[in-house]
C-alpha cells in the first residue's frame, strides 16, 4: 500500500547537499535528532500557550515539514557518513514517539474535539510504531507498513491544524477525521504485525 514513506528517496536527494554541509560542520546525526525532538516540544508548547488564537495552529504544518526534513537528514548523516550508533537508534525512536505525542496533544486544546478519541489516536500511533520496532525481535526487519505511517500521520496532522487555523474545519469534522485516523492506525498496526510475521516465516 502506497504511503508517503515511499517518497522518501526523492526527498533525500533534495536534502543531500544540506546533509553534506552539516557533516562538514561536524554536526552529528544525534544532534539533529535532538533538535527535531526539542523543536517539536517547543512548537507544541507555543501552540498550547496561544491556542485561543486559531492562527497559531498554522505553525504546526510548517513545523511538520521542517521536522520531516530533520528526520530524513539525521538518518542520512548516520548511514552515509558513518554515524550510526546504538544511542542514535534509541534517540531516533524515542524522539519520534515523544514528538508525535506532544504535537498531536495540542489538539486537546481545540474546543469540541473528543478527548477520548484523540487519546485513542495517540495510543494507536504509539502501538503502531512499537509494532514496527519489534520487527527485528520477530526475526524480520524494522516495519514501515501503512496506510498511516509516521510521514502520513504528519501530513494528516498538518492538514487538521491548517483547517483549524483557517477556521474551515469544525469540531464535528475534526472528530470524524480522528475516527478515520484511528481506523487506519488499526489497519497499520495489523499490517506491521502481519508483515513481520510473513517476513520471518518466509525469509
């Protein structure tokens, strides 16, 4: 099933000159990972502090694009410039989980959003990433199966935030979209588990 993750190679080609420059400046993959996580927490804090002004939510889609670039660049620095490390693996996975939770959490500040439904989306997002990380424990690779992987969730969140900022996405429709995301996350979770088991059973 096609996801935004499959467009990553094209995105990386655009970023390669910047990555080479970062390496020349002795900026490490782990530092980029920490900037992505810290920036996400700062973005979430800013939006939550000024949530009474809908336009502040326009900051979210802008940051999601920056974060996607940072996430791609830390991986490229690690793979292409010999910076892979066990610490980096932990920072990468934990940073993504922390950032996703914080950024989705800003929607709790939107009046009319069902908190239980939003909490379910956050939980399912965490479970889907955990299922992906568990691939190697089942004898498979790290799983990125869709339909709602990390990049796809980022795009959805950016769309929701833009709708809030422009006042063209009312809470009833926000809840409908959150419910749809929850359904897609359940499918993603099942696909990652099934994909890992199939890969392990048929190497």
